[in-house]
């Protein structure tokens, strides 16, 4: 790298103006170079450099250098993490110079003698011994013993930070923020006033230590300054997700130990999402966690059969039926009916489309009346009565004999008397008892899938509240729900409430752009403590980068990742990882795929 300050004679900084004139303009650079008047350094050097007493201005960028003069007495490993991960680019340089142990021991002996003499004089004079002197003496004696045994070595250590900014105001603000971060670590920093040029050179990757502000440091203390650390996600309990590609360790994790057990899996088609989800489902099943899957493509049918699970198929000919008007009669909450009517409001908007305020009010009255016709009121004892069907609501609309009610009935007719009449207009005849249950909706037409997914989610929610135990609900191709505001809002509500019932929601989608373009999609990600991002397309990676605040390296990693590779976010930690499976697991998954 060339030194930016090594300019030609024609570019030397003017003592009168403090600025460097720009290169002379020429139409023929080759001819200009041929005359020998411009060197390579001239070409790569900035147009001008303005040196102020507390900052530099290079072209349009401002720079300020800080050097560290005070360090905490006690530090832990990776204690500079807050500085390294500061949310703004910083140029950080560390200079380490080994020192001869003999010379250090001689200096220590002299310092120890001075401090002992100071303490002895205070005692003779009847004064209270200065505690800082006593602490320094204890540290010096301990270090002397370690050096004498050869267990420690001694070094000179310098730490400098250069802050870049686009404006002087931003530079001042960032300087205050960095001072605050360093102060929280008990680190004392000073600006390189009147030495900004030397400070900037000291943080360039050319090993020019122009400031020479050093601190004595032993081997153990120096090791804790090592700035590169990877998040270890190896736990004593949980399931294996893959290999940490930063340090080669295993990622063994229990999602139920996080703030919530929800997870989001994002990845392009062919990136390995299905393999990862099936692998996680098998391993969770072995750990005694029930697995429930909403499957839009019936791709989990064979694996359900392989592990003795149950596959519940929704279609015109299916024997399985779910009534969306079902109520929880066991340990029902006092507001069970009110909450069910609110959920039905959202379902009806998914079925009928947007409603005007007057239509929404009419729907509310009709739902209350429909339950009342079945002798179901706010009294929990009445929840045991047979619930109404979709056709009962349809009849209620017709009975009102108003144009507005007739319009709502027309919108509902397809599901009562039309092509979709045999799916959602019968009493429920199914209950979740198998620890591995898959709901397949592939054979439904495209516009019925969001309706089916919504009804299945509501059905699962009622069952989850009846019996609290560890469960994971996997919603594949969640964009079916997200693309409709009401069903997306319900899925978000599901994610927020799941933790109270020991339920972990896994949301999977390959339509990342559609998912992240909605407020509901972003909110689901926010309410998921576990986030897995697999290989991404060029079109989607920018939105993912903005959402997850990825670095440039992580962004390129997602673009170049292989099948089953990506980023694994767990709480505040995230690492690059690769999915691994045993031969038996791989054989089972690939055989049933």
C-alpha cells in the first residue's frame, strides 16, 4: 500500500493555506505521464489533505484519531468486543513490541523498592497507607514472580482508533459515542491533538507507529485483547444443527432455552431448506418434542409415514374435517367466545376479501346471532354445545333480508353450496394425538390454501391451549399467509403468544422479498429468537442485508454459499454454519423426499 502522505513536490501541503492543490488537468494522461511530471503516487493520492489540530480532511471525508492511555485493572477475554463491533466503520491498530525480561525485572525491582519505601515511610509517619500504592505493589510482586518463573513475558502495547465520517458534525458525534463505549470498559482515550497526521498514519495497514503511546502488558493481559472471537453455540443440551464454519465446532442448541422458541428459515429454492427442516423435525422428535407441520406441497407425507406419524390431507374427497367455529370447552377462558369471534372476523376477511366498516359491523352481529342460535353465549358452560357451521352463518345472512347481508352471503356461497362446500362446512372429526402430525393442503386450489392454513392454525391453537407441552409447529411456504394482511396478522399473533404454551413456531419461505416487504413478515422475524438464512439470490440478498444488518462479508457468503450452508442466528450470537447429517438420517430423508 502506498502512503497517502508521500506526495510529490507539486503536492506538498502549503504552510500558508494548510491545503494541497489538486493535480493539474490534462486531456492526455498518457502524454502527461510520458513527460515524467506525474508519478504513480501522484495518481493514487487524494486531491487534497487538510490537517487541522483535531481532525484531518482527505477529499470529502473527515478523520480523527484517538489513542488509549488508561486501561482497566481487570479484563475478561474479548473485552474489546464492544469496540470491534461498534456500529460504524473504524480503523483500529494494535502495536505489540516484545521486551527483554531481564530489563523488565530490573525495572520492577526498582519500582517495588520505591513503593515499599513509600509504604514504610507512611507507616513510620503514622499516615494511612495509600491503597492505590498497595494495590500496585501487590500487582508488581505477582508479575515479578511470574516473569522470574518464565510463565509470563512482557510487551509494550499501543492501541489507536481512527474514526471516519462524512461531515464534521458526524465526526464529533461519533467521537462522543466511542468515548462513551470506551468509558463503559474503563478505558481512557485521548484525541491525538496536533498529531492527527501521525495518528492517521498509525492506523493505516503499513505498520507506521508514529504516535508511540505504549503501555506495559504481560502475556495473559495481551491475550485478552485478541479482537477476533466467534460465537460458540455448543450447549450441553439440545439438537445438532450443523458445523460452525468459523471455528469448526458443533452447533448443538435447544431453541426452548431462548426468549421464545420461534424460528424463521429463509432461503432460495434448492438451498437446502426442506432437508434442514426435516432433519430438525426428526431430531426434535427423538428429544420428545411433538412436531406439527402445515405442508402446502405434501412433501412431508412420506417422512410422516416413515416415523409412524399421521398425515391429515385436506381436499374435496378427504375424510378429515375441521370446523372453524369450534370452541375450547375444557378449561375455557371467560372470553373464549369473544376471542373466537375476533378470529372469525379475520378468517371471513380472508374468505370474502376486504369489508367496509358497515359490513364488518354486520358480520359481527351475524356471528353473535349464529352462536346464539346454537344456545352458545358468554357462559363457559354453553361452550359444550354443538358449535355452528359455516352454512349457519350463511343462513343468518340470508335471514336478514338486506342488500348488504345478501352480498356477504354471496361471497360465502362458494364455501357452503359451491365448489369448496365439502371442505370447511362440516363438524370436526379429528384430534391431534400423534407426536408427528402433518396437515397436507396440496390438493386444494391456490386461492383456498390461505383459508385452509388459517383454519388449521386456529384449530392447532385451540388444541395447544388445552394441553401444554413442548411442541414445534412448522409452517412451510408461509408467504401464502403473509400475502393476505389478515392471515399474516394472525400468524404474527400466533408467534407472539406461542411462548406461553411451550410452542415454537417455525416459519419457512423461499419468497424472501414478498415476506420481508410486509410489516407482518418483519414482525414475525422480530418475534423469532432463532433465525436461519440459507443461500440467497442476488435479488433478495439486499433486503436481507438491510433487515439483519449483515456485513459485506456475510452478504457475499450468502451469495456464494453451497446447499445447506448459511448463517445461524441464535439470540445475540450468529455464525456461518453448514448442515450435517448422519448417513442414516440422510438416507431416510432422501428416500422419502
